[in-house]
């Protein structure tokens, strides 16, 4: 029955048949029992697959959170427009470029420019920022939410190679509830648009959202695979007190790690971050994800004065540390678990920039 996805990708023969065939019933069982013996097996296999497809290298991406203004009102997010409890900031183009320069000096090969959906950064302003950063020899990843296809095109032409925009949840009803005024169909359309523009595309989702089920999470994996996402970010939902979901329970380390492991099995060559959210709910959360199939970490490069204001969720780590300290800290953590920090651009192995 189940298609032999794994063997087609040349997995090691030791990967058990049931994982290779990805039987739905078994998958739902593992997702529902993230502490069980089956889950442990899945994580071991994912770690093995990661070492075969991607090796021991971990890719670091320096994250610049350049604006916390957002026109959206996602029910879970601390940056939602109705949250009057945070003070809003926008970095100037010069400050953004300076942060990228600092990243390059620290040894980063990629910078991720992330913001809320902030229309103040026009297509042209962003294109100019991207062109300047490209002069530094850095790979540019954007994470700015939903924009016009023409803007995505403009930024790709300016040199941006990657775009991160999680689908958040593949359950349409849940998506509607969590994202007033937004639709899952549009999100998927834009992710496909980004793919067609030859971006390396990152999707992803949160684990532990109120109303989410094992079925939903399986649909999340399926969607990421259908999209042939080059990157998949998976983090626990962390309730933010100044949002409508502030009193709901959050996702756990175990639930998140099993989803990281499964996405590695679904997409053997993907770039999968050990998310900051996971590091924020558990001291060794990122290490756990790196041992469950992840191979990317995104340390913070945002100037320290702004860090506390980029409060997507509470308890975010690295608020007090300078960029250099984070780089040192994460390097130690990576080598402590027997992995290496990559010195290359860390592109998806099947992506090429084109003409
Ligand atoms: N907890 C965890 N992750 C969150 N995000 C937004 N709000 C939260 C929260 N409360 C995630 C979303 C978004 C990414 C930038 O941060 O998945 O895509
Ligand atoms: Fe805005 Fe993104 Fe937060 Fe939604 S998740 S409110 S789009 S910053
Ligand atoms: Fe920022 Fe450890 S990664 S302090």
C-alpha cells in the first residue's frame, strides 16, 4: 500500500518498513503518543536519515527582527495589531544593513530579515536593502509575510534567495479562527508563487495550538511535503498573556520533537531549524530538535535595544545577549552534541539559483 518514499530517496536499509511506508494509522499513533517507545524509534530514525542526507553540519542563520509593526491580528501572536502593550519599532534601512554587516563579521553566511506585516517597508525600499546586503556576499532570507507577487519578484531580482512563511496550520477551520481576515488558500497560493519565482521556500507550523488534533498535525506534514518546501520550521505554541489565547495551554518539547522527526522523514533533504521557541520552553530544546532531525539554528542578530520588543511569545531566550555571545553559545551547544557548524551557504541540496 503505502508508497515507499524512503527507499526512493535512498535511505539506509535499517529504516524500519513501517516508517518507510508511513502508514497513516501508525503516524497518528506516534503523533498522539510523543512520549511512547514508537516515538523514540522515529526520532532515532530521523536522526539517522539527517546524518545520511545532510551530514553532521548545522547551518547558522543570523536573524534580524527589523520591525515589530504588524497589520495582522493572529490570535496567538504578541505582535498582533490589537496588542497595545508592546512598544513598536522599525529599524532604518541603514540599521538593517549594519546588523547584516555585523552578522557577516561574526561569520554568518545567511541573514534572515524578519518583521511583522509592515507596509511601511515598500517593495522598493526592501529591494534596495537586499541589494546592499548582497554586496556583503551574504545569502538573504526574507520573512515578512504576505505581499504582492510582484514584490516577491522584485526582491528575488534584487538577490533574495529564500523566503520563510509558515502555513501555521493546515486545518482550514482552525486557520480561519486564528487569522481574522486571512485565508489558508491565499497563504498556499503565495507559497506556490514564491516557489515559482525560484525562492527556496520555508513553510512550517506550530504544535499545541488550541483545537489542533493529531489529524491536523498529519495534514501539516502532508502540506509541507506537497509544497516541496525546502525549509520547514516547527515550534511549540507558547501562550502570550496579551493575546486572546493567553490562557490556553502551549505545546510541549516532546510533541514538537516528534513533528521535527517526522518532517525529516517526509522531506529527507529539507533544511529544518531547531527553533528558538523550542529553546525557550526547554533549556536543551534546540539540542533535542537537532537530535531529532533538525540541521539549522537561527541565532539572534537584532540590536539588543529592540530584542525585548519583538515578543512574538513570552520567555524568548537571548534577550540580554549580544549577537556575538549568541553565536558563541550556539556554537558550543552544537559541538557539545558532536555536530559541526557549517561554513558554507547552506542552500537546499536540490536548489540552484538559475540565471
Ligand atoms: N508561540 C509560538 N510561536 C509563535 N509564532 C507566533 N506567535 C507564536 C506563539 N505565541 C510563530 C508563528 C510565526 C512565527 C514567526 O512565529 O508560527 O510564523
Ligand atoms: Fe503579524 Fe506574523 Fe504575528 Fe501574525 S504571526 S500577528 S502576521 S507578526
Ligand atoms: Fe543566544 Fe545561547 S543562543 S544565548
